C-alpha cells in the first residue's frame, strides 16, 4: 500500500517559522548574553544551529550551542538505569545561571525532553529552561510543555510526523503520513 | 597528625621544605627514616604511576607496604562504608594512601582515620601529590617558580591534577594561561577560589580582536591583581589556536602542561574533535625553544612521539621525580606526628545544619551524595563580592553555591537571604541558631514560618478548595484509561493531604479502592512510599506502566515537579505522569505544565502562596492564602533584634 504523505510545511514556511522562533527566543530572554541553546540529537542540533545563526543576524549576539544525545537517559531503554549515563553531552556548555533553550524538531510524548532535562541537570543549575520545538503534536504523556512552538499539529497516534532539514536531508519540509498499523513510537 | 587531602593543607614554606627533602633523596634512602612503619595503599580506581611511586618511595625510606590488589573487589564491594574502612585500616598501618572516584572521598576518610591520610586523587577534585611533583619538576628545570608562565592545555574541567596545580602555581606567583578544549574550561569554583584566596581577578575581555578570534563563545581573561599578568582563554577551538598563539606572541612560555581527556569522568562524552595537541610544528617554532612540555601521563594522542626525544619533552622526568617527592612527603608527614594540625588551611566559618534537613552539596559526584553516612553535609560559609553574596562551600569537594534562604532555629522563622542580613547571620552562626534552606518548601516542611509577612489575602476558601478537589478528581477519572493502573502520588506533605482527599473522591465515584503513594523531594532515604493500601506485605511501590497522577498544592518554578519526575523515572517507567495542583501561581523556571489546576492566580516573585489544610499544623479550616514575604533590607533591623517568640 502506497504511503499517503501530506506536506504540512514547505521549504519557505520552515524557514519563516525558524526565523519567528528565533525572535521568540530573543523576546523571552531578559538578558540575551545569558542565552544558551542546546540541540537534541540529531535534527534538534541543526535547528539549534540555525536559530543561533538567526539570532546572530538579528541581534548580533553569539549564542553558545550545546549538543545533547539523550539516548542514555531514555527511560524506554532498560539498560539506561543500570549504567551511569555516559556520552550524553557531545558538546558540553556552561549552564549555571544561564537561560537554556532545549531544542528538538518534534515534541510529542514529552519523554525526550524529560531525558534532556536530566542531562542538563548533570551539567549544573540553570536559571531557567525553556523548550522550543518546530512541531508540537500534543498527546503528551508527561507534564512537560513546549514554550516556543513553530506549529501545532493534531496528528493521530497512527500518524507519523516527519521533519526533513536541509542539513540532514537536503530539503526543508514537514510531512505527515499514516503509520502502517503499528503501535505508537 | 597531618593529612594531605588538598594542596591547601601545605603552606608555601612547607612545600619548599618538602622540596629540600626531595633534593636530598639519596640521604633519605640511606637514613631509612620509615624503618618499621607500614603504609597502606587503598586504590578504588586504577593507577600505575601514583601507586607504584608511592610504594617505591615507602620502601626506599625503609618502610613496608600493604595493599589490596583491587579495592572494588574488597569489603567495599560488600558495602563497607569509607568511614569504617578508614577506621579499620588505621589499625593496620601508619599512613594511608587513598585514591577514590568520588569527589571529597579522601577528605571523608581522613575524618575517620587515626593515622595520616594522603590523597592520591579523589574524583575530579584534587590530586595534590601530582601537583607537588609538577612543581618540583618546574623548579628543577627552571630554577624557580615565581614569574614563570605556564600554559595549561586541554581538559581543564575534569582534570583533578589541573585543579590542584592551578592553585599551587597561583600561590607561587606563576602566570597561568589556559587553553581549554571546547566545553572543558576550569570549573567556576576553581576560578572563584583563585579570585578569593589568591587575589587573581577575572574579567571579560572586551578587545574586539579577541572576540573575533574566539568563535561562538566567550573569552575570559584572568589576571592576578599583583604583581604578575595572567591570561585565561576558554573554549578555544583548534582552528583559531594558531591565531591565538600569534596574538599572545609577546608572552614568553616556560612550560606547556598538557592533559589527557578524562573520558571516564565526563558526563558528556567525546567533545567535538577540537582537543589541543602538541605536534612537530611546535618543536620548530623559535619562540618555544625553551618551552618545556609536561604531562601528568598517561597520554592518549595529545603529544607527538617526536617530542619524546626532544630535550623539552620532560614528562618522563616528571614521572621519575614522583619517587623522591613522595619520599620527601612521607618523611615530612612522619616528622609531624602527632597532634599537629595543618596551618595551610584558611580558617573559615564552618557550617553544619542544626536541623534534620539542610543544604545539600549540589555536586552529584560528591562523597556527601554518594555515601552520606561517611560524610555528613559540612560547609565553609563566607561572603563574596561587593554585594556580599553568602556562599556555602562543601568541605569535601569544594563545590560552591549561593545561600537562598536562612532561618532562625529558636523562633522557627525563615526569610530569603539578603546582604543586609550579613551581621545577623554571623550572630546566628555563632550561637548555633542559623538554619539554611535550599528552598522555601524545605523550610516549611520543617515547620518554619516567614519572618514577617505582609497582609494576607485569601485566594480560596474552604468551599472553593472542596469543589476544586472534586472537580480535579472528576477530570482525573475522565482521562484515566485504566483504573487498575491508576496511582495517586502526593508530594509530601500538603500534596499528600490533597492526594488523600482526591483518592477518597475517586474511590466514591469508582466504588473501588485506588492506590495512593507519597513522594518526598527533600528527604534522604525513602523517596517513594505507599500509603494506601497500607499492607506491608505488598512490597515496594511499583511505577512501571502506571498512570501516575502527581499531586502538589502549589506550582511555582516547577523545580519540585522536575525533581519528582527524576525520582519517578529512577524507580520505574510509568505509562504516563499527569500533574494536578490546587494553585498555579506562574513564574516557571523549568518547562513543566500541570494537567489539572484548581485555580490560576497572578503573583509577583516576592509573593508567597500557601495552602493550609485542616489537620495539618493544627489548622482549623482549609484555605489558600497569598502574602508578600519579608523584605530583608527593610526588616533587617527587626531581624537582628531580639525577635524570639
């Protein structure tokens, strides 16, 4: 059966959305010099770098970008609780007293963000942590919120939201497709 | 009895004395001053050089050595505490040499040992004997320490040798330039201590050309106020290192001190490939012709093998000095027994909480977090900066943090700390009446009330609270997929009270029992426990695949909820966690969001919102109230007065 894909955001819309999100990040930060972006691997990192570039263009501020891989903190991997998490921060950044923006492409159940919060806590004590996501598809399983959202989507459990980015996929695009009758991701 | 747990235990004169002893190592070897003495080496982490050089040093002094081949296979594996190991082994030996993977572990053992304890490396904290060897090497090669310019390269965050060394270099008046690998800068507490104890000042670099050089990040410039100059650059990446070298070409470099990436100690893994290295290019540069290259070893790939044959690569010599220096140190410590305390340590006001709860060291690898029984929380207390921020420094691992809330024990009152309260705090500390809290919630758990509060305003009365509880209970049931999996989890103690009432409502609607538990955020020990059903045979609370409803009275910054989520996910993987609160007052600092809210109210940061429920603290009725907490600047007068109720 051929997969039905609907394009939600085209290349221009993705670009505009990221630009708007960069402005929101700036608006939310009382002192932009305390701003630190942390991208969640892998598309969150591309987004974080783009947001940083946008911020540099519009406010002339160099914002540090950290990279976090939450795989070792994920609660759906049983070995995660046994071994001490190693390798979570590929690019550690100073977080004490900073305003952190955690960035991912899609926020859904909230488990990735929770895991990322844990990883950030391991680095120090930030003043504040915000979450930014290109797509919020709702249906949270944890009491986690996204503060800066590119687009809200009401996708069913049986649907898959796919974010493609220039850096990884050669194209900026967000699509939604039916997930062939499998249990949720 | 003298121990050596940090380089600060030794004065400069004492270090010089040890160096003179090391100069005469041949004489020490002939005199055999340790004849009849036993050294025990307790290594909880692997080591080659440190352990062998200690053992060699002891034997050359005429003493003998006992040790466990692997502490992890010893009684420690059976769960023996550090405190007990220290007491026991004290009876077997005249000096203990300890390496441990927790920060501050050696300090904790020294408190319980009856013989001198030498720190052979504790976690990411300090490694003072390596520092003695490094200083000795520099002194041997250059003839002096004062005024030398030493470049510290690589992992400055996790390298314990670096932390000890940087203090020691500062004390002897050397200039230190740091080239940290990306994300591996000197920790803030090290910089703070340099500023406070050694009068080095830290200032951001304003120069345009430096900010052009250092990409995507900040540059720091660290300079001692007198009499020498010192530059500290952080987050320098490989691409720009060359330009940085050109920029600082005016400086004369006496030594490069390289470090290995401390992979085993990193929360973050391999950084992004920009680790500084010294290669053949370095050797050819004219201005480095007298620059020594040092390394505490083991090295990975940060030093080119060509350097091994070069006169400037002195790291093997540095390793060889390990034996005479450690002989000298042992002799020095043996000569000082018994009954002599360290004079090197600065006298600071020390603080231990008089209450059951108190401030906790925030370093997750600190011995106080890993094994509280061997290391009860203990701090040095002091003020820093012009505005007089009150700082607690962990006595074990040296990590520092700001005091947020203080309390007066006899009157059971608390308030936010403010610099205007400095004198008051001093007086309370002296009389043992000073309580320090990490949060208001902690203060309230201990029954403390705000010092003085503005007028109270009622946010919710008994009826509103009752109908909010009913409404939230109804919503919980509406969203519940499977009542068998439902678990109500109250945050101690007001949250638990609310959870009990919601459980009663839900049970009435469902006509069946639901499970009820309690989560304790600020306690130590049992963080999660079952309240209903109260059958002790049921075993621990199972969280796996549950639909958890986390219940608290007020949500503010969200940090309590964040901590609760950490505890929950450490214990099991629930199917979902939903959050119910009676009052949402805004001002979130972490991205958490309640699913069920009794009432949302606007509040200012200074406001305090409290939910008081019948039955708790002798309250006669249910109410939620809001008031402004004390403004310490205005009320400092009344605080320092004899306000004892």
